[in-house]
């Protein structure tokens, strides 16, 4: 994958370099690998591992929802990748179905991509939460004083697992305001017409706990 971006200003440069530096120091079978990054004129060119199987979003959309065996196989890979990131002080902060790519669709082998707004969360430093995708943000992000922590990614993984099982996100509104309200206040519901084991439901409940602690 040759990812070419035009650099408009210093902010663009810093943002894209941040992504490249985040990826370069991560080496895990379920994280897309970056081989090289260089500037050519006003272009920053990143040469990355090819994941040609498409997005998890497309896969879920085309199938409607996944059976629990498929969903668990994908979930375990995402969890392993993010456990590795967190152990190295990196929080993704923008996990969503679109940022999971298939390396091999038949084997359900996936890669986590897009570390453009990844934050640092170590004993000495914690980036403030200032970006992301509203539908995948946990309630604490709307309080105005939330800081980067692994809890952000755990919530997003829970949303993705739910979406794989049921074909839709659990908290969704017609607009941004409604979506935020549902994330803050709505109860987690499991459609009875889709069979999911109690263990599968419990995993969703644990990850989608509205208390980040």
C-alpha cells in the first residue's frame, strides 16, 4: 500500500509524522506494518503492508451480521493487537470497523490500521482526548475533561464486537446530538431474533460499561 498525502501546512506534517512514528514502533501480526516514509516535494509518502481484503465494515455490511464463531475469531485478533499497543503506551483512539482491514478474508485474518490520532498513555504522560469518531466514543469523552486511556479502545472494541454480532451499532441516533445522548443514557439491548450466547453478551456488557474505571 502506497499511501500518499499532500502536505498543506505544518499541522498536516506533524499529524502524518505522528501516524508514521506510531506505526513504525509497533510490530505485531495484527497491526499493519509500515516499511518506509519519506517526503517528496509537498508529498509525504508512506509505503505500508498490503491488506487487500477490504474493510471489516464492508464485510459486516455485506453479510448483515456475522455468526458468533466468526465474530470471536476477529475479536481475539483485535484484542491481541490493542493489548500489545497498550503495553507500549499507545492508545489508538479511533478504532472502528473501517479501521480494521482484512489481510486474508478466507482465514478472517485482520489488521488494525490508521493510527493518525493515536495518543500516548504512560505513567508520565497522557494526551487529552480531542479527536475520534463520535459513534465510537465512550460517554466520558463528552465531559470535556477526559484523558487518553486504554478504556477508550476497550469501549470501541465492544462496539465493534456488538456490530459484528448484530449488524448495527448499539447506540445510534439520527444526528450527532442524538447519538451522544444514547451513548450517555441508553441501555444496552440485545435483539432476541439474533442468537448470541450468554458469554458473547457478557463480553459486550463488560466492554460497554459506561464507567471507564
